[in-house]
């Protein structure tokens, strides 16, 4: 084999080694751990086969957590993705200050979720938080809530924070792809009498199909594995109303000494994310 | 030109070799002359257990006496961060040599069982620690008869209150439980929050429940559940949970209390929006500092509910000192620990940190102690023989998880007290099967 053919492998080797050592190996270790009973402290582990997975099937907290993640997926697709698409379509037109607007929309995305959670915890504070104070000032005090402490509103309130940090990213992605669409297509549509809604539905959406699939996959993965926002704001409470799979795993692993069970949940979550991703890609990509 | 480059190269090599030589020499010297002890504690300057000034003074004083030993100190805020971080550090083999953490009982036993903690039994005999610590505290910090922790704060659940606000509402310290409830109603009617309470971190409700258990079940019945075969859903426990749910339902807590943080809730008390604060003596440093110049601080113990039960409260030992099993300098670390907890240094902890070690304090030695602090400690010491345990520092972590979320659910009327306690019983039985229950 000539040196020319071997040299490229040397360049990709460090990245590959990093992937194997810091990603592949821990994944295999986690999967392996899920077949044992281990509290994270003992020097030995006890092999128990599939018992952790059988327990998972009957675990109501896992079911609730997963349902919250799926709700989060749906809301993330319904709101920031849709809002991002609409705003990008508007900004792609002849709007003055387009760059200023897209920058402003993107700013929340660069804030760390931990910081965003802290800020919004204060805004949502039931006593002196900005939201309730403003509601009271404008005569809507009856709408003031415990927000993050209210079992009916906690998850939605948290999701709004997540959406706030994410929609700007969607705007930017869609806008960058929209700007590559041939403007003469829109002009021809206008000549043919298409209104803005028709142009959006018949030109913009098909043109952005690949981007929409990508953002949907990205959003789904993010919505299924996020953790920091929940941990900083509610710790999964009140009574699991904002519990998500990763916060439940964290509690099992670090607080309850159920390390192997947490590993089984992690394995199942990985499987769910992988399956959903493949499904979205399969149905989303345009078949040639 | 070539000659100049050659000289330059030679100089660079010489500098490099010299640097390497000096570095190794200095490192060698450092390793021989300086011993580094890593210390983690919870003694900040605000919040729970804010005894930072005392700790800092003692660390500096000890280092001054031992110039060849340096202590690198990290302060982890009390409550949750230390609890989770220390476990990671121990299992990763990167633990501090000496650390002050919680809880004892089930959790500490699991560390000792796994061999992460240094056996302090010999040190306890050498320094007379067994004579100074209450028997139950020794039990809670032992595993298979060997001591692994030195508990260092006596803690009690109390009711802090705003004396000025009470006066303005013509209220006084309640002598009966019914008076307490009536006064809470009157405080609420006057537009104030009766009890500052924030349960976002979920542990606050555990302490409130513990103090109610003291008054409905008492120590013996609680022990029957914790070390015997009595069930969690026994009537006295249901009674306590019902009373806690009553407080929530009656509106004694701030709106959205399950989403309010502990510190945020305390702020409501300091800002005089709340009239009372049912919490522990671990907050006395903040209480004294934050109320100074704002309002007169008062304290009382929650009055008895039943005449056949003695007055009681929840009592605990705060956190405890542990030594890492793999410390490189066990003698030096234990010497330092003995210094920290010595009787001669108790006065520094008390006067500069408002932290009270696990012993009956002779307050005649401390005439300048804040009257509230004195009342709280004197009262607590009297109640201690009949005091109940702090649940979440006694039971296994998996049961604590059920306790935390269950109390949030009960206070929000999402589940009944009976259902909550049945869940606790189920969680307890699972934990028992796994051998996690701690019994003295």
C-alpha cells in the first residue's frame, strides 16, 4: 500500500481514538453495567441479567419522565421550530435591519442553559418575580401563579424557557438556507398570483425540506437528553412534574446509589433517541 | 553567522536543561519539606452553617504551628452540593484528605462499608472523643462498631419569628399548638405570610415533617419504624403528615412554595414579608446577621400537641468530619482534626462561627451570645433526650427520594397522606432487601 493511501488515516486517527476512548468505550461500559446490580460504591458488582430492564418497564417515574421528554419534543417542534421558520421567512424578504433582528433572536441561544434557568427562576419567582409583579400591576393578578412550583404549570413554564433559548438558533439555520433559494422562483410565483401563504407552503417548505429534517432531528435529540435546565430550576419537582429521563438518571446515579439501574435507563434512552432519529431521517429525506 | 546560530542553540539547550534541573530540585525539595492536606468543608459566610470565620481562623492558626504543612481548603455550600460531590470524589479516588459532609447513618455507613473512610476509633480513644459525644451520635457515625465520623454541630428545629410583627398584631409566643395555628391564621388575615417556606430543593419539608413527628409520634414510636418492624403508615405518622398538609392547605406557606428555594424563602422572613420561619438552628448565623437592625428576632419550639407526649423537636448532629481512607498523611490529618474539634477551640466555633459542638454548652462562659441563640441551644439541649431524628439524614437515599417527592405531592394535595406513607413503606421494604437500612 502506498504512503499516499496510508497518510490520510494518520490524520483521522486522533479523532477516531478520541471517539473510541471517550465515547464508544463509555457507551459499552454503560451497557455492560446495566446487567449488574451496583451501588457505585461497592468494590464488586452482582450480575443480574435483564432485571434492571424488567424493572424499568414497571417504573412509573421512568414512564412519567419519558412522557415529559416526548411532550418536550412535541412542543419544541411546534414552537421554536415553527416560529423560527416563520421568522426566517419574513427576514428573508426585503426587511431593513435583518442582521440586527437575527442577532437579537440568536442571543438567548448563546446563554448557557444554567444561566438561563437561573434568570428565569427569578422571573418566575412567585413572590417577587417579574412575571407575577407585572401581572399584578396590569390588573391581571388573578393570573399570577407559582409557575415552577405549580404542578399544572411547571413543565410548560420550563419549556417556555427552553423555547426562548432555542428559537433563535432555528431562525438562523432556516435563514441561512433560505438565502440560497433562487429569488426568481418567488418572483415567478408572484406573477402567477400566489399569495404569501401559498409561496410559503409551496416554495419555502419544499426548499427547506432537508433543513427542516435536520432541525427536527437536532431538536428531538436535544429534547430527549436535556438536563441542566431542569436541574437548576426545579430538580424534577414538584413531585416529578418536571422530571425528565436525564434528571431521573442523575438522581438514581448520584443520590440513590442505583448506578446500574441508571445505566439501564441510559441505554434505553440511547436506543429511543437512535430509533427516533432514524425514523425521522427515513421519512424526512427526499427519496430519489 | 553559523557560529552565532550554534552559540544560540547551545544557550537554548543550556537554559532548557537548567530549567528542568531547577524544577525537579524545587519539586524534590517541596515534596520533602511541604505536606499538602486537602480539606473540603461547608463553612461559608452566608446560608446554612455559615461558620466560615471560625474555620478560617482555626486553619490559619494550625498552619502557623505547622509550617511544613499546608492546607488547601475548598468550601462547598451546605446541603446538596457537598453530599453529591464527595461521593464522586471518593469513588474516583480523588477525595480530599479531610472533609465535612452529611448525612451520617445510612449514607456514611455505605462509604465505610466500601472502604472509603479512615477508621477513627483509635484516634477517638486517644483524644477522648467517646467521652465527649452523645451515644447516639457515636452510633450514627459508626459502622460495625468502629467510628468513622466526628459529628460537630448540635442542631434543632425551631420556629424563628419576627417579634416586632408579632407585637404589632398583638401576638405572643404560642403556648399550645392550637394557639400556634390560630396565630398563623391571624397573620395570614393581616396580609403576611405566616411561615416562610421554600421546598424547591425538597429537603425543607422533611425537616418540617420531622418536627411534627416529634409531636405526634415521639421518639420511641419513630424508632420502632426506623429500627424495628413498625410501618410508616402507622396512625401517628399519618397524623403528622396530615398536619403538614393542613399547613399547606391553610395557606401558611408562600404561593408556589414547591418552586421556591430555601434561601429565597428565608429572604421573605428577613424582608418581613413572613412572620415565622420553621427551620433549623443551622441558620442561626444568617438569622442573627440579617435581622440585626431590621427587627427583633425571637425563637420558640413548636408547642406540644398531645399531653401524653413530652415536649420535643427534631435534633441532629449537622454534618460530620470524615478522613479519607487513602490519605497520604493520616497522622497529620487526624492531628489537625483533633485540633479543630478540641475542647480548647470550642469557644472559637461558638463565638466566631455561632456553631455549637455536640456537648452541653455552659452558657455562663459566653455572656455575649445572642439571646435567641442561647434560648435555642438551652431549650434544644433540654429537649434532646426526647428529640426525634432528622429523617433524611437517617434513612437510605432511595427512601429519601420517595420522601422528598412524596411530601411535595402531599402538600399540593396530589396524593393523600395515607398513599404517601404507603409509598414510603414500599420504598423502605425495597431498601431493606438491599441491606441499606442503618440500625444503631
